[in-house]
C-alpha cells in the first residue's frame, strides 16, 4: 500500500482496523464500536459510510500514484455484514512481518541460526515504533496493539538467541543492556544479557545483571525469578564451562508448559523463545499447555476419562477419543485429564498437535518425529554431541517410537486429529501407551477405542462458565447472562469470548452484550476479540469436509428452521433422498449438523444446526455461492407447497386452494412424507411452513407465497392458530397485490374473512367476504363467489340477523346447484338448516341437514359428512324427546368443530 494515511483520527482508526484484519470481513458493528464505544451517535452508520468513502478515494489515489496506472482495482470492498480490505501479502507490512517471523522461526528450529537471524532482523526492520501508535485505540485496536507488540518482543528475543548461538555475544551486550532496562520484567532478556556478559569474560557483571533482574521482579511483582533464570545464576556462580560455548549448549531444559515444537530448552517459566540451554531438569518429560484455570462442567466426561487413565476400564481400551464440534472444549478437557493424571504417568505426558500452523493435517511420520523429539529425556551433563538424528521413513520412526515407549508409563495426547488414517500408524507404534485423541470427526472406525462426544454445555454449566470468566458484572445480571448463554449456543469457546469481550470493555453492560448478540446476522462478528474468533474456529470444521459437503452446508442454512426433516434436505440439495441422507450424515460426522432421533414422529430423524453454525452457513453462502440461494429457496418452497397441498386435500377436501403451475420437485413423494397423517404432518411442520411463506415473500416469489399461505389456511382454522394464519396471509395479500394477481387476492381475502369470523370480528369478516366475492365474480369464478355468499351469511347469522342470513344461504345454494358445486351446496344447505332450527322449523332443519350430508358425501369430504351426520342426530334426539322447543335452543355447530352461541329467541325477534 502507499504510505500516505488520512490525517483525521477516526478515518485513521477505520483504516487501521481494516488493515489489521485484512482479507477478513470486519462488521459494521465492530467498526462502530471501535470508533464510538458503547454510546455511538444516531448517525454512526452514515458517518462510517462517509469515512469509508474518503478512504476509498485516498486508496485509489495512492495506488494510482504508486503504480502509475489508472483504473486500479479498489481494495476496500463492501461485504456483508461490513467491509473487506483485500490485499496481497506483499502489500502489507504486517503480512510481510508475519511471513518473515515464520521463516525465522522455521530456520531456528532447523538450527540454521544465520538464516534465522537474517529473517528475524528483516522482520524487525519493518517496525518504526510501537504498534498502531498515533491512532486512537478502541477495544479491537487495543487488543491488536498488545498482540503485535508482544510478537515484536518475541521476534527480538529469538533473533538475539540466534545471534548468541552465532558467537556474537560481545556485539549484543550494549543492545541487551538497553533492552533489559526498557523491559525489566522479561526474564528471557535478562538470561540473554547474563550469557552475553559471561561469554565476554564479565562474570561479575553477569551476576550483577541477575541481581538487578531479581530486584525488579520483587519490586514490581513481589515474586522471585523463575527457575530458568535462577538455574542460570547458579551456573554463572559455578563458572559452568558449558556456558562458554558459542554453539549449541550441551545442557537442555525439558519443556514444561510448551505446546509447540520449539528447539530444545525453548520453553520454561518466564523463558520466552530462544532461552535454550540455561537450565537443567531431570523431571519426567512434560510437554503440555497449561490447564484452563476456570475449567467448568464436563463432570461425567472427566469421570470416564479418569477411570480410563487409572486403568479401571478394560486394558484394551487404552485409547480415549474425544470428539465434538469446533469450540466444544475437547483440547481443554484432554489437557485437564493429562494434568490431573501426573502421578499415574511418571515417565511423561506429552501433547502433539496433528495440524500445522495453516490448519492442514500433518503426516503420520511428522507426528511420530515430533513425539520422539518431545519424549527424549534430559541429556547427560557434559555430552558434546547434539541429539541423534531421527530416521526419515515412517516404518523406522514407528520402530524407534515403539522402542522408546515400550515399558514406560507415558500419556500421549494427540490433539485435533483429522482422520483414522492419520492416527492409526501412531497408535500402532505405541500399543502399550495410554492415548487421548481429540478430533472434530467421530473417528468411529478406530478399533478398541473408548469414544466420548462432547456436546454443548448444559444451561447450568454454561451460565457458571460465564460467571467464572465474566466477573462481577456477569454475576450481577443473571437474567442477561442466561440469555447470552443461549445466544452463544452454550458453546464453551463462544461463552469464553463473550465473557472476555465484556471484561475487555468496562463501559459495556451484560444486557448490552446480550442485545448485540441477538441479531443472528452479526452474532459471529460480535464473538471476536483479538485472536479469539469463534467464526474462524468454526470455519476449520467447514474446511475439513469436501466441496460437495461444503456446498450442502451452505445451502442447508436456507432451511426454513434450524431444525428440519430429511425431505427439506432433499429439496434444498436437489438430489434424491438417498444422496441427501449420505451428504447430511457426512455433515453430522463432521459435527457441522446434528441428527436427533424423534420417536413417534413422521420423520423419525431430524437434522438441526447449532445456533452459531447456521449464521455461518448463510454468511458463507453469501460469500462463496450467492447465485445458488434464490433457486434453493424456490425448491424448498415448492416442496413445502407440494406436501402442504397433499395434506390439506386430505384434511379438508374441496376447500378453495390456489393452484401453482410449476412442476413439484421430482424427488419429493407426498405419499411417503405425509402418509395418512395429514394433521400430524401439519403439526410437525407448522413453524417451517410459516417461515417458508416469509422466505417466499422475501425472495419475491409472489405466486409461491400466495399458494403456500392458501394451502395452510385449513390447518390453521382447524387448530385455532389465529396469529400464524394472520401473519402468513398478510404477507400473501401483499404478494398478490404486488403481482397484480386478482385471483390470489380473492382467495386470500376469503381466507382472512374466515379468520375475522373466527375471531368474532363479524363486520370485518363481512367486508372481506364481499370484497372476495367481487373479485371472484370479475374473474368469472362463480363457484368461489357462491361460497363467499354462504360465508357472508354465516357472519350475519352470528350477528343474530337470521332472516338476512337465510336469504344469503338461499342465493348461495342456487349458485352452487347451477354450477354443480357439491361442496358449496353442502355449506349452503347446512346454513339453511341452522336458520330453520332457530326459527323453530325443526322438521325442515332436519331435512336440510340430511341434504347437507348427502352433498358432503358427494364432494368426498369426510369431515363435513360426519359433521352433518352428528348435527342431524342432535336434532333428531331433541325432536324425539317430545320437547321440540328444545331443538331451537341447542348450541349451533355452524361449521365442523366451530360452535356459535346465539342470543335467546326473543332477543333475535327484537333484533
């Protein structure tokens, strides 16, 4: 990038935030929080857009001046839910620094100290001062500045270590004195200074340097120097001749607490990188990261693990596999078990990560070589030769590893395994050792292994973890903390990041954090703090599966709900049911989906997304294949429509439903999915159907939106789901009007009239019925118009206007008989029977109800047939009782399952 930067503070902060997170989408929420904290102005979004516009102009101008080319591509891009600074690695000093740092570390690990010094010096040469100096820091930049300054210090320490190994001790003394004064609490620098002074023949000065370091630590922290610095002091006092060597020191510090494959002696309390050779330890080999101090929950899994490590489980089960989704805390549990088992494994406890720094799987031979290096015990004092070289072939490595572990009580933790094929050679080489394996995959094909799957924490455990990590503020607002636990899906990593984010921002409240997490579209962006990034962690599992599974993961995010039936997967993926099941099960094995048994339901297995994975799927769909979204939504809505129409036709035959001309999805079989249980199917899929109507409306699929809503109305009426009925039909009415579809508007108006009638909003019902009848008449649909007339008469009857209702039923019956509409005739005859009953014409009422039963049977509507039969029976019983007046006062079942209690007869006449 060109060196010119904006002069104003806030645009500089925006630019810095985007550069530090280059090639990553930075959410608008994050940028606003960075600029204004917890109280942004109302115009924050607009102001941010102005800053971005200014930066884009400056970037294009700078790039054009630097390259001499006009029309250069804009690096600052808009990407939901924020902005992306797209840069090549060589365009950003930070990326170059990290590349040189990695190059120098790798060379140091190969003991190529001259190459390491060159690369690390070049990396340090890119710095002009403290990270992000001169830029106002919000929470994100503050965290980045701390991280970058620490990386700079680490690179500096390792460069000095390389120079010491090259014999440049005299040249380093002055630099180290200044650094030790500037950073009095960094023990590694004091170690380097003491070695440089000792090798320069200044033993007394080296001892004084130790005393200065000791005083600084005591004054500032009230602690004594760590074991590395203390042991080095003892060796200087004893004039240890091995310290005078310029090359590889002969003594080595056994790593305790390290988690990466550093050179011998590179880890220890307060040691930092490059403090090799300053102490000696004869303790068992321990190469473990520190245990999580506030480890919470997992009591059952800890108990099983402890039993296995104690040898209480069968001897063949010496391998414990911990599987679960990314962020579930598998490594934390494994490390906790390893630390707690110190007394059971006197010969060592070692962790080896089975992925490289880029997240790729390491080969089995690389894992075995790393394990061998870490299992080497302390070398004898005075030995001059370096460690013996390791064989290069996998077979020889396995033989050597077997030899080194045979007869020893060693605990091996193989962290983040990718597949069974990766770990089998390692396990075969250590048959007598106890092994804990962690993996995002189930690894079910491993023989003689005990498997534990880590799900999310329980609600109690999740809230306890938040309280432990979030401090007093979290404990003071348990209600908001409970909401945060649920919004984080009770995933341990997300809970820790949320709590850390709150702790890093004293001006935030717990309720404010919960509010930020409520929006599913920005939730993942809010769960990031420095290098703690829930989205990045979840992405690792996504990248582990093949492209077909990744595509499925993205598209399945469009499911109407996070919980869905197999038929939904079939529709969205546009494959046959067998292939859809295979792909979804692959995602289940990778813990990108969950499969839950549902005994007694039509779909015995349902799939679901974790609450953080579905937003990720939708983000990835928008980033990687946005063109697939609209077609997938249409397939899903068409599938729902096919199934809903099939179920509705069996639940309420003859009811008005909108037609849809497109072909149904070929892989969806309504008979198999719905079967003979239409009501159960509606009950199980009701929420998904309502959401599908919303999706169709949002996608502009107007006809599908109307047809879907129409197909659900019968179920909503039968189940008294008034709110769902109103919500879906309001969307459908808007869709009908937007598309100018008069027929669809008529059907939806008729259905909304039924809803108003059910809610006793009779005036509104009459208005809707009349409008629907007018629209049907204009379309030439006399059947539907006649049924609207009958429905309007129902509303009049409910108002006690019996005579007017009778005229309406008579007109509707004339129309239905004229157009041969058996269902319409049944509705009208039923109305005439009810009017006759209220007027005391009981024989006529019974006759009309018998005609209604016959018409319903002709229409093939079992529900209406049974309704007419039981109503006729009630009338017959009332007449047979010898009290015909009683027939006029019985409650009216005006429609199947719908009762109407009219005022007494005198009041009706008065009306």
